[in-house]
């Protein structure tokens, strides 16, 4: 599959109220998974200088967050950013707003922590939805006594696309001959269009009492999409005044101790029309988020706003609510007001601690290699306390011999290795982060976690003794047992799995022995003490870790004698043997001396 790279921009951002980022990328929605987004290493200018080999020392790891979090992007070790699934801007983001996700990436040089990059990926909306009117047809009524400039409201269309261009709608009136109407388009407070059909000519019911017109809604996408609203206009008397709120914006602040049955505010609108045309009902606009609708009640008759009976204040500090006042005319007319509710928090709640690991083995457990250097990054810690003033100011600490908590910025920390860890000494470390606010009394939160030490092949095999002495017999058949060589290695897995081999000493003979993988030595042929009575050689043991570690020990094998050789004469050396002597009857000298030997 070919990966397409899209234009991206890199900015250095000044600190603002929202989260600052290091790099901004753009990617279009609906692209297949594994779409290339950008080269973090290049755009972060981490490879601007230095030898090419130094580039490979820099690695990138995405902070994965909680286990249940759906991952939309993948960062390779070399810093390449790809999508992991098809992105749908409409399901990920809200209407007419920037659609983006923030990715946190840890940068290491070799095993040393360098920094955490915060990357903003903007998901660009494509024009895959056409504008939709609430219905395909509506009925309007004008009075023949209406003068020029008389208007009638028309429902606007909604485009589900979230992009600024793709969701913007242009409206036009499909012209017909002698049509005494025009279309007026204006913006409302919630960003949607307010449509009015405007009378521009004189009406004569006796001449014509019915008009059929069409409103065309076209979005501003690259490939525009459109829909049509058919309007049937009946000429008769009409409702011609909009409800009017006493103020367009209501900015109200309440405390978290506000009682549910106590009114927050009463919104008021008036309508100059009489009868049903002047009777007003209040309701939440369709642009008001469901969370606000669930938290607050609006009396449709009085405009009184109260808390919902089951409402409990959460961490949200403000709510923006659009309230619509609609009269009972036909067709009904409406207007909008904004209710901005600000929540003042005077409670003192304990801080909340959230820990994100690079390597998470369970909800509160991570791992670190036992060869990790001091300063190696383990986890990213964010602390939140939404309480007011000193009640929301927090300090954190971690007391441990091997690990350290380092502050990155306000309420952000990292956990690093303080001293080298040794799995053979301790396999798991219990670690506790303690965060305390400055309220009176101060409230404290503890976050317990476990850091498990991953084994590294750092211990070489050890023999139980430096010299192994064995006795054996000559003339035994091959594979006769000699003895065991004992060695051990505390490393795990392949690092503790041993392999043995024999190394001849300085002698010229070939060793008549072999050794198994578990250290058992036996003969490879029959031994003859008379040819070689002692063998001295080395046994070599290595583990199967990476890199492999080894050791050696001395082995001495002494061959015991058996009576397997007959005596033989060394003189005379031939048989039969003839000796000529002179006879001297009185001589007592020896005639000769016979010599014999035995190899045993």
C-alpha cells in the first residue's frame, strides 16, 4: 500500500492557556490505516547535526495512556508517525470546531531520556455530507396586506461535516418568473444561518393565492454538495414579529453549593404580536450539548433555569447554553440567547494522580530493564486539582532508593531511574507517589504502583569449584561415565541456560572424552593407562543470552591401572636364546643376568 504524505506545518508555539505543542501535522479523514502523517525526528530538528550513526541513537516512543484508550496513531522507533485506523472527523470531533488529537512522544538518545514532544495532529474534514433541511417541504403563509420587507422564517440546513469550509452553507432562491420574494441569510449566535423569505413585491390573493419556490443549500467544500427545500406559500394573514430577549447574553456565576430547587436565572423574551402569535415558549437550541441538557432544567413557560434533581457538579468549570424563544404563530418565529454559566469551586478535594507508562504490564505495573542507566525514563505523571486558590496548588514526592520523581512543569512529572537496579537482588519494587494540596487542612492522595525489573544477561556462569578431579579405569568401553561438572547462572531464560564444551590443554593428544549439555563427562573411546595415565584439560561453559557470557574450569582425570599386561624379558630379547660359555669347574661367576619387565 502506498502511503501518502500530506502537507504539514511545524510551529514553535508561545505559552497560552491551552496545552502548548511542539509540532503540528495535518491529515485528511477517511484515509486508510497506516497512512504516513509526518517525520517527527526531522521536524523536531533532532537530526540537524551530527554523524548518521548518531541519528540511529535517537529513538521515539509514544506514551500510550490508559489501556482502554483507543490508539489512533502509531509512532515508529525512528520517529515516523502513521495512522492506525480510518479517521472519521464527524465521530471524533464536534460540529464547526478544530478536529485534532494530542500525542505525547518520549525521545531517548541511546537509553537517556531527552524530552517529551507534544504533537498536535489536525484531522482535516473532507466534504462527505451534504446539507440537510429538517424536511423536504414546508408551508408558509403571507397576508395579502403584508407590505414589502415582510419576512417569514425558514428552517436552516445542517451539514454534518466538521470542517469550517465543508460545513459552511450558501443559500439561494431558485428564481421563477414574477416571484415577489427574495431570500435573506444572516448569522445567528450559535453560528448557524437564519433564513428569511422576504416579500419584495405586492401580493394580490385574488390574482394568485399560492406560490411554490425552492431554497437551494450548497456547502463550500471543494466538491460542493447541495439539497433543496420546497416551500409552498399560501397568501393570507401572518405572524410577523420575532420574540425578543431582554438581553442576548446572560453571564451567570453559581457556586458548587447551589441548591437544586433554587432558580439560577429566569430568561425573558417578549413578542409584539397578539394572541398565539405573541405567546412564547422556551427550549434548548439543538446546538446545546446533551451534557448541558442533562444537567439543567428549563421551564418552557417561564424561562426559569434550575439544576436537575440528579445533578452533581463534576470537573467542568463552565457551560455554554443556547436558549431559543419561539412564539405560537403559524409559522412559528424564534430568536436565540446565550446563557453562559460559570461554576465557582470553593470545595477542597484531594488531587488526582494519573500515570502513563511506556511499557504497561497491568493497570498499575510497569517494567524496567536491569541495565537501564540512571536517568532512564519510566513514566509520565499528570496531577490535577480543580479546587480554587491554594486548595488547587499541589506538590508531589516519591521516596525510593532506586527511582526518582522529577518535575517537568506545573503539575507534570516524570519518573526516572535514580540508581541501577539488579533483578537478581530484587525482582519487583513497590513505588508510591504522594501528592498534597495546600488547602487547610491539606488533602493528600497516594498512587501505588509496581516496577518490575526485566532480566538482562549480566551474570556469567559460575562453577562450584575451580578444579574438578576424577578417577576412572582403563579398558572400559566408550561412554563410560567420568563425572558431572556443576555450574549455575541466576539469569532468566536463555541467559540462565548453559552449554558445555571441552578444551584440550597444552598436550598434543586428542581428548578421549565428551560432555553433554548438562555437564556430564564420559569417555569417547577405551582408555589405556600404559599410554596415558593422566589427562588435564579445560571445560568451557557459556550461557545462551545476548551477549553470551562464559567461564572455564580445570579438569584432571587420572586413569587407574588394571593387571592387563604379562611380564616380558628385556634380556635376552629373543627366544630361544643361545649363549656360549667356557667351562670352568671351579668358577663361581655368573654366566649371565636375565631381565624382565611388566607394563602394569
